[in-house]
């Protein structure tokens, strides 16, 4: 498969960790500040002999072109020069219009090798400019196969024989992306190819956050029983204070098993 996004030999110094990574053609962000490159630690890609290339050492980087430094290491491992490229692979990139979010999909001969999302959350921060790399491969596959089963229940018995590739139709929107699903079966060439455009909601850059004070561990304070409290009610409170702290509660007089009020 010929890559949809071949590379050209444009080099820039990025750091001492690797030498002259090659920028991937058509990977530049809309504002021209960022691009995706490939390289290997301590190796100049421009001098690589294809016969000696170790694909397991290849990395893709999100590069800040203004400073010439990498700001994130992606999980995709696509590589190419004018003379060779990763066999049967291509790299498809979709930027958000403000250049602050990137969806990267590396396709293989059958299906997706990797799909991921990264946000540029703090462009001018000295060292922490991006979110975590958010993996999307399994999520994209699941929504695609769920859609396929919904639209084509007659294919449900063969669902495990299908592999999925998704292709961005439009640039990333604020919190979503429009994809074209292609599901096909390598083992059943006579099987129908399923294809459909869908819109999926993307996760935001903040995958975790600090729990509010009313939570202790994973138990809400309203459900927590301790030696001197039950939820928001503590020993020593007056009836009025209990009603204020726990207005949804219904209060009535009762007694324990020994008849003590």
C-alpha cells in the first residue's frame, strides 16, 4: 500500500536524544507551528540503510517548529523517506483548526496499527505543553463494530472476522471528529465490506481531576460511616443542625434493640 502521506527530506535539529528527525509531509498544523516527525535515538534518519532499519526503534514525535524541539512522543511508529517507507503502513493526521488537538491514525495492511489523540494544552509552557497521549484504537474499533452490528445484523455471526480502519473525513472539531468506517474481512474475501460515516465524541485533555472535598477515597461523604458520624450527621448535633446538614432526611423517634430511645 502506498502511503497517503510520504515524507520529504526536510530536517531540523530537535535535541541531543536523536539526530535530524524527518518531518512527515502534510503533517504541519494549521497555524504552522507544529508538525510530526520520525526518528530513532542517536541515529540520523537521512543516513539510514533500509536493510538495516530496526522498525522497533522508530518513534514519531510532535515537534514545535518554532523552537525545533519535541513536545510529545506519539505511539505511532510510521517512517518513510523518498526511497522507502514502512511496508503497508500510512499515517493519517487530523488537526483541530486552532492547532491545539491532533488525531493520528497509523493504518496497516489490515486495520489500524494505532490511533491516538493528543492536545497541546500549554503552548508556551517550558516543559509541559501537551496532554497525555490518549489511545483511541480500541475505542474506534468498538464504535465501528457496534455501528456495523446495528446496521447489518446479518453480519453479526461474522463480526470477529472483520477488521476496522477509520479515516477522518473533516478536521477535528471542538470535541468530536467525523470518521469514515471501513470494516472488511481478510479471511473472508467474499464477505461484504461495511462502510459508513459516523461522528464520535472525543475525550477531553483532562482525564483525571482532584476529587471534591465531599469525597473521601471512592466513597461519597454522604454515604460514609465513621466512629462519630453517619454521612453529614455527627454525634452531638441538635435536631435543627441535623435537618440543616441533611435536609432530605426524614427524622422520627425510635429505639435500639434494648429499647433505649
